[in-house]
C-alpha cells in the first residue's frame, strides 16, 4: 500500500483541517504547494515533499564538506542553497578543502546563513547523497531502519538531516543499493520490512557465492 502522491495545485482535502506544511487554502479547500505525499490522517493536513534542497534548521545534525576558509572561519558545503560557516576556534586541527565533518546547526539568520558548532571530523569512508526530505525514511521510526541497515551490511553510518550519509566499513556496495531503494520507495508503506527482506536475500546470495568459491578452491 502506498500513500497518495500529489502535484503542486492538486486538491489535498475538502475537509476543514488545520494547515500543516506545504499546503494552502483556496475557497475553503486545501491544496498542495509541491510534489509530495499527503498526510491528512489527523486534525492537520500537510504534504511531505518528495524532492528539494535542504532547508537549514537549528539543532539539526548535518554532514558537511570543507570548501574554503577566511580569516577565522571555514566555509562548509551542507547541501543547501545557503552558505554555512564554522569558527576555526571550534576545531583543534587545521582542515583542508574536502574534509568531511558532521556538525550541529547553532544559528540560522534572516538571510538563512548557517553557523555550525560541535564539529566532528571523519577519516576515510564516503558520502551517499539522497534528497533531504527522504532522510526520515532512512532513519525510520525510533531508528528502526537505521538499525536494519547497520545489521544487514555491517557498515558504520552517520546520517545527516541534510541528505548526506557517511558510511565506512562493512558491505558499502550493498548499503548504497539499500539506501537507493529507500529513496525510490520512500512513499511505500512497510518499507522497513521490504529493506529487511532485500538485505537478507542479498546476504544469502553472497553466502552462497562465498561457499562456491571456497569449494572451488578445495578442488
């Protein structure tokens, strides 16, 4: 079963409800502002966007890439239309362009410029990028999907609210495939069960191939 997808300007509901995000009222009816999934099961009507750049929010944990420096700050790419900086005094090390960090958003000013704090450097690994609006599906309810991904691939991963996932170790190729499957099927129900089955099937296949290689080596 899947949730209803709407396009900009499409009717969400004719019922009288409180307005959530990404909707507007016209002649007493509620319409969508964007391409997304309808959420009208409660007293609120809202739409969850399926695509879009990350909009910075205070207290979000993001994964950024150092892209430059000026005097007392580093400039950080956080996968947003808006710029982000971190004070050099927040770090003990000198950072080079390309360094991957996670950090917490401390401030977002009226121009949507972002100030980061509590940086953590990552050594090695790589980044997977998906639409920021699909990150909640990668985490799952109470971290259920995140645990499924870790257990099914043996990989370490840190998820940023800005659509970036840092991964290292384990079966990173399988992890990438699983994350892309989540991204494609973010609108589907029972997604955690679907990913669990996908990982189990893939791991069984790998176990069979390993056994075949071992047997061939003994012959």
